[in-house]
């Protein structure tokens, strides 16, 4: 099972230090959250810079709020990043739940699921090199990975889980081990019902902070601010893993559930967490 690292969003300039340390360590992937009406770096731009500063580790949106974006341009951006990173880009997608993010882009939040389905059909066509439409030719460049970058979907509702089998390559399961198993089973069942070969890649996520108390306190504060729009901010903060034993235990439980990769997501800015987590993972 692979171990990835989620990057904190509060200090964009520091992310290159995080990325270089992770690239030199045992981590498989660097992930980055997405929001619009929030003080976070735009993930496609940021991961392009991160990809240029690294040589081995993959870069992944976790998750990119696709309905906020125009599909032809998003397809081109994703293909470009995939091509220029040598196939190291993973496009994690979701619909988002913030009303203000949708208001800022003029998108009706009630249509976000249908919009994502339409976007995926367009992007798959663009990545295959087909004409965009009757009066519009193909849109390049061709991605490094035939058919487009690896696409993972996050979500909890039935339509979101079914979308993995319809359009994706895997599932971003951002839930604790106690109830992620049912989500994974649903995704695998839909995969088989759609006649897909093999099995979906399963990527799980755990929020972590490892270090002195001030590092943990900062991570809790940042995480609470990020999830303040929900009614679950306290629950999310309470679930943060802050000891080596907790991280080992939860990682092992995800492995028992069949996860292919676990993303250890950091909200505190201290880059020494990369080294601490590398020692733990190694």
C-alpha cells in the first residue's frame, strides 16, 4: 500500500519545501485541496509548480471542484499538466458543497452533479483527440496517459459513487475506517455492474498532525477554519490523528479494507512534519 501526503493550504510559498522533502522521501503522491472563496492556492497552478520542483512523486487534486470550471479549458489544463509532468498528474474531482463558491462563478449549485457528468463526457472526448464538436476541431495537447490523466472521484452520495464506474479510474474515500468500508463496497459493486475490467483504485484519507503541541494546535485551528462552513468542524478536528500509534493503526485499518493508497493530510504549516511522517512511513 502506498502512502501519500496532503499539503497544507495556508502558506503557498512553503509548499515547494514540502514538495522537495516529500520527493526525497517514501511518499507516492502529493495532494492539494480546492476551494474558490477561501484563502488557498489554486490547485492546478500550484501543482504545476510542484511538479516542476519534483522528479518522482505524483501530484493530485483532492478534490478539484470541476463544476466551477469550463470543461474544454479544464481538459486542456489537465492534459498539459499530465504531459509536462511525465504522467504524474492525478485528477481528483468532486462537486463541492459551498454555496459561495458556486455564486462566485455563476453556477447553480443545484445542477453541479449533472454538470460534472456532462463535463466528463466532454473531457474524455477531448483527451481521446476527437473533435470538440461539429464546427470545432480537436483540442490538444495529448495527455501523457492515453485517454487522459487518471481520474478519481470523491463523494458520499449514490450518484457520486456510481460516477466512479461511469467515468473514473478510482475512488477518493475521505471517510474514517469505521464507515468507509460500505462506500468502497458500493463503488466496487457499481464497477462490476458497469462491466469494467479490473477494479477501481481506492485512495483513502486521514487528517494528521505530528510534532510539538504548537504544531498540533495550529493544525487544529486551520482545519476548523477550513470546515467551518459545515456542521462537522468539531467532529473533523477531533478525528485528527496526532500520534505515531494512531497514524499506524488507521493506516493499517485502511489497508485491511483494501485501500491502494492512504493520503496523510496535513493542515499545519511546519514542513518538518514531512520528515517526521517519512520516518514513520519508512
